[in-house]
C-alpha cells in the first residue's frame, strides 16, 4: 500500500510534464482546435480539455496519440519531447504506438437531418460501411 502511495504522485508529475507540452501546442493553434480534435477522436470537447490539463492526473490514452499529433500538427521538436515524457510516464504503453495497424481519422461533415434518431442511424450506417469496406480491402 505504501509503495502505491509513493508511485502515484511521481506518475502524476510525469503525466503533467507531457500534458504541459500538449497544452502548449494546443494553445498555439487557432480557436476551434479542441472541438476539431474532439470530433476526430470521437469524444466531446470536455474530454480534450481534461487530457490537455496538467492539473488533472488522467493520462492520455495511447490510442489517441497519433490522432492528436495529426490533427494538432505537432512540431517535430514538441512531438519528440512529448514522446520522451510520455515514455517516462508510461513505459509499458509507449510500445503500443508502433504495434499493430495504424489508423487515421477522417472527419465528415454531414447535414443535420433534424431528428436525433435519424442522425444516429446515418452515423451508424456510415461507420458500418467504413468497417465493412476496410475488412474487404484487408482480405488477402
């Protein structure tokens, strides 16, 4: 129990280091970047605010890193510093960045159909279409 209490503040401090870098990059981007990033990750804007705030110890999930780098156009030096800090904070997670298939995010702007149920059906239809198309393309 004592070891856990000792490790938590150290990890929280390490998380804050890479979140400061992320926040600096976000703050240097045009307004609307948090919303654009939230859409690209399939999350809401408050999630982006939480993962970019060094005061919150919530780590950034590794599966979102490439999307963050792409959407926010991380400068090479900031990306390298971020990855070093992320690796220090989460040594077992960083390897997953290079493992397996890489994904990219495409944001589509669709008309509002004026009905939440119809909007959800259209979203689900397009997501299923993309999944099936990718499965067909990946068949050997």
